[in-house]
């Protein structure tokens, strides 16, 4: 039986699901507030001061985001989120594709947004799709990408950081080999910005999806990085007023864009220090947890993942029962984006875990607000809940 998602017992739980979403940072909220009230103009209104002020704020936000990922401001296209950015990248490129049957290459463990866009590419554009397998650590072999590219390949898409395991894919190597074959490379960086170094210009990445609410910014806004060389090749999937250089029509929400810019700047400034802090929390947490449950293990390549993100397996336990037994801690079974269609994680299954191992796994992640005391609190409550369930079995 599924847990009641409105159970009051969970209302004050310790939040450890930062891969799902992050709270808006106080400084980000402060930057946004004036654009909900006093400076409420439409950035696309060019005939008066209200529009000019909003446009200036939008330009400043674009600069902040570009700076955080090593891009030019004019290469940042605002969208409603990373899902729309990914669809714009994949389907927009197909709108201008030359082969009669365009070929796309991606990975079985990609985010559902990418897999959904690829499915539409097949159904609506007649594209052929090759999905590459991963090793038990969740990593792809760049050589497999090279082997999959054929004459009709127009795009390769590999996410930077996996949203369930935190595994970091070798996207710079993949981007380099794609460039050598004159194939466009797209990457989903929603979980990467603020966690790993990102320099899109130096990496040779052509398209990238970004999301504000994964980096202490507001929900409802993201961006597509589209390098200058590709901007004339993308066909818009939303048509209208021709905003965002004709790639994405629609009024850009200035308050959200301002928040996005402030958040991007924030996580870039503190990335190195925060990564070290989260690694420390993770180590302390795992040591305490294994004192309770010695056979608890981390899914994926532990040496090739971002700090503070854990996919944890508890042999012999049902993860949903475990969550129900520890209402003091808010973690998840996997990606929030798959909760509407619950089932075994396609990420963990693709890594070779059997059904029981997948169903005995939870996703846990620390964030900027997480303290050492909270990490220890979580380890104790999760460990004690696991022991109670095993004792009752």
C-alpha cells in the first residue's frame, strides 16, 4: 500500500531530498521580490521605462547564468524548466535535420525528460534512437558513443550528473569525440551546476539544459544553452512572438529569471567549499548508518559521483516500508519525476540491480541547509527503522 502523501506525521520531517528540489535561498528571494511589485514591467515592452527596467534585469540575470556555466549571455535561452529545454534541444534540432531518417544516441539511464523527448522524436519525426547501456557503476564508456555514431547521427545526449545516483558521466570526453565526428552534443546539467565545474565553451558542448529549482532558485524557470553556431539550426517548438532569439516564444517571467540568475551566481561562488562540506557530511552519515546496518550499500560508482547524493540499498528490505517506518526523515524512492507512474527505477535496473535490490533502495541527498547534527540524526533514524523492520520480519 502506498503511503498517504498528506500524512501530517511527515509535515515536520527533516528534508533530505535536495535532488528533487531545493528551497529558494533568502538572498535569491530578496532579489526577486521587487519584480513582483514595483518593477513589474514586461521585458518585451520596448516603448517605456517599465519595459526597459525589466529588460535590464533580464539581461543581468542572463549574464549571471552565462557566467556560472562558462557561456556568452546571448547563448542562454530562457524556458519553463529543464524539461522544456531538453525538448527544445532535441526536437528543435530535428526540425532542421538533413537526413531522411535522423539518428539519435543517448543512454538508458537518462532523465525521463530526455527519454520522453526521444520517444517523441521517434513517433513524430521518424527518428531512430540508440540507447547505450551503462556499467554496474552507472557510467558509460565513451568508446560506446563513438561506436554508435553513424552517418545519419545528428545528436548525442548524455546527462552530466544522474538525478538518482549522482554519478558523473564523462561528458567532456563525449563532447570531444562528437565534435570530431561533426555531431551535435547535448547534455542535461540540471543536477550538475553548482556541484561540479562547468565550462560550456571550453568543453565544446553545443546544447545544455539548466534548471533553477535545483540550485536554490525558483521553480518554473530553466534555460537552454545553445551555442552561437547552432542557433540558426534550431526550429522552435513553441511559436508566437519570437522572443528569446526566435527559439522560444512567450513572455519571460522576469521575477523568476532574476531569481535564476541570483541562484546561479550563488552556487557558483560557494561550489568548491560546499562540495567539501557535503563530502564530509556524507562520510559521517555513512559511518553512522553502517553502525546500525552494516550491509547498507551505495548504488553506483562511489568514486565518480557528486558529494551529498546517495542511492542507498538495504538488502532484504522494502524501501517503501522503510520510508513509512521513519517519518522523521523526508527522503524518496527515486526520481520525483517518475512518482506519477511508480515502478522499479529504470536507472537502477539499467545498472544491473535485480528487482529486490531496486525495490530496497532509497534516494537521499544533503543540501546547503543540512547540518552535521542533522546528518547524524538521519543516519540514526534510518538505521533504527531498518533494524525494526528486520526484527519484525
